[in-house]
C-alpha cells in the first residue's frame, strides 16, 4: 500500500512538472520591447521673437529611423540682442497620423529633461516649464541672443532629451538619451 501511495505521488509530481516549468517568464531568446522609449522621427524647435514677428523653426526629421536615408536638418538664423519664446515639438511620423510625442513628454514631465548646449555662438537658452516636482523640463523655453560681430557668429545649438524615470534630479546625469540633435546656428 505504501508503494502504491508513493507511486501515485510520484506520478502526480511528474504530471505537474510541465505546469511549473511553463510558468517561468524567463526567456532570454525573446527580446522585450522597451515601452518607456518612444520613437522620435521629428524634433522641431519653434522660436518667436517676444517683440513680435515671424516664427523661426529649426527642424530635424528622419522618418525612416536609423540607417536608410540621412536625416534632414535645418538650422537657425537669429537676430542679435533678441529674446525668443521657444517651443519644442516631437513627433513619431512612422505612425499615421503622426503621433505627438511632445504631449507624452509633457504628461510624463517628471521623467524628462531637455538640455540645450550652444557652442561657438552667443545664445543662452532657459527652460521655462516645470514638472510636478518643480524641476525644469524644457518643452517651453526662452532663448536670448547677445550682440553679434560685423559678420555674425556661427556655431551650433545641441538639444538633447534625457529620459530619467525614477531618477530625475534636475541634472543631465541620470537616465538615457531619447534624442539628440545639433542644429547649425547663426546670430546676425
């Protein structure tokens, strides 16, 4: 009788073994998509002089993503001694209609930070929007130019979006880069 009970228990464990092993979700052969990072095919920086006038736009556009055709990048020609109100627009144009990624960044502002680095030109960018923790974001900005020399100043403006879920502290260090674009920039 003991032998029969032992055999029944052993057969029950064997029958249950596939159920236990199939519960494992550890499958290294199957890549897991990163749902936190969205594809950004277009970054547009729209600048309007605070004294009025036409809006200037710098744009990066790479609708086929990495590889394939080279991205299209238009630069900025700014007036000296001028203040501009800036707005960033991010799109995923692989979708139809295009998805407004800037709305998602705004919704998740406590996980995102834009960085602005001018090189070789007299441009200063200040982030004017903040997240729920009172940390700057950068979708909205103020851009100030200084005086230019007789031929103007030529350089670049690099815009970087850092994705910092759970680590945002107001600095560029934590997180990873979602998009980074360098725009040719002239002040004259």
